[in-house]
C-alpha cells in the first residue's frame, strides 16, 4: 500500500466575540470547546458579529448544559422569525465531557463561563472555561505584575 503525504488543511476559525472581562475577573482552570444550538436568524446575527458575552454563564439543567445571558441581537432583516436576544441556548458536548464538567462544578467556587464564540468549519462553537472568581487583591496583584513586566521590557529596550 502506498502512503500519501497529504497535508491536512489548517482549520480556519472566524472569531466572532470574546469575553474580555473573563480573564480579569476569573482564574481559568480548564477550557472546553462546545457546539451551540442556534436558530437561523441567530446564526446570521453571529456572522454580523452582533453578540455580547459579557455577563453570560453556563449552567446544568435536567442533565443538559445551557448558556444564559448571552445577548445575540435580533437579525436586522429577520421580521417575524427573529429570536429573543437573551434566550437560553443549549450547548452541545459529548456525555464524557458533560460528566467531567459536572464533577468540576461541584467543587466550591467554580463556575462555567464562555470565553470565546467563533465559527469552526462553518459551525458555531463556544470556548467554555471552568473558572474560579478572583478577589480584589488578586486583581491588584496581576496588575502590579503586568506593570513590572512592562517596566522591565522598557528597560531592556534602552
């Protein structure tokens, strides 16, 4: 048998939205990629990048995982078929991943938040992070480290 050296095409991802406050307000422990069940007009709004993940979170409900408070604006040409911008949306993961996430969330202080929303091979995907909230002093500490690193980088340039 002949082996062919076919190079795999790189997976093209089109970034739609990021949750910039997530890394500021939380320590991200693990990340997972999940599909998201959307309506037709929601997909069109995503392609127009009309989405906000700022206050959104994921929660288990009857054995399934749902995304709450993600604001996807109604499609401008959608008339009667438009959707509710803040409706809960089902996240699509396999059972093993759902079980693993459920186990992690049982620990005190952990929550599940969306980090990024993007298209991968034409499918809408959400990057979820298992996160633990930062205290105010943790945020100050991170800012102090960034400032020190910036000063060191400036000193090295001179």
